[in-house]
């Protein structure tokens, strides 16, 4: 009986909705500068998913990219990674927050997360590094970027220089359009991503 209970709890953790609002979140919202605006943003976000689950894959990718780019219109440069929920409540974030939120949005829609990767790139003409989300399918790396409304293959974004990609398992480079695991390199981003996944599972 105890074994069954543990299995049920584990399944519930894996299936936890990264955008579900709990009592602590409601307190944060109520004490915010503009709680009505935050509630409306979150409500609209959940309504979006009710419709998006009926879209085909291509439409889901485009709608998720465009919707999240639009719903959070202000960026900041804190370099602090926050969970998707915190991003929605805060109403602004850095490129990492856009990419992470899209990751969990696609996960919620049933996408295989083993095909989703974060990518660290450099934008031509800019000094700072930039992060985007990649969807790897049929030997193509499609890019979801908060700087672009269009989803195209990474190789077609000529102004982006790729440094590496990563998930919760490891970091990789892309060679001949294939993922190659980096050897002897421990990227801090991998550790941060693991923590992010754990925070989301814990309802943060």
C-alpha cells in the first residue's frame, strides 16, 4: 500500500502543472502593485492553453512562441532564472525566462522534452550572450526566440552564432546538424536547469 502511494505521489509530481497557482502565489499576487493585471495575464494564459491543445504541432509551436513573446512585453537584465509561474507573475524577464517558459509551455501541450534544448548564442551586433529554445526534429533545429516572431531553422538565422546547447543531462555542440556531447566541460547552465526543473516540481 505504501509503495502504491509513493508511486502515485511520484506520478503527480511528474505531471505537475508548471503554471498552476497555489496559495503562496496568490499571496504574492495580492501584495503586488497591480494584482488585477497579473490575474488577467494568468487567466488569459490558461485560456490560451485550452485552445492550443487542439492545434497541430506547427501551429502550437508558432502560437506558443508568439503568445509568450507578446504576453510578457518587457525584458530585464537581472540574469536571475525564475520559474515560468514567477515569470508570469512578475510580468518581465530576461531571455532565459522566455526560453524556459516556452519549454514548459510545450511540455504542457505534450511535446517530447527530450527534443527540446536551450541554446546559448551570440547575436550579431550585441555584446551579451542570448538564450533561445530549440526543438530538434527530423534533423532540424527549429528556434523559438523572444527576438523573433518567426520559427525557422537555426541555420537560417544568420545573425546568430551558436556556442552550445544543453538540457538537464549535459551540454552539446551541433556538428553536421547533429548533437555531439561536450566532454570534460561542466556547464553551469546544466546545473541551473536541473534546479529549475526541481523548483517547478516543487510548485515554485
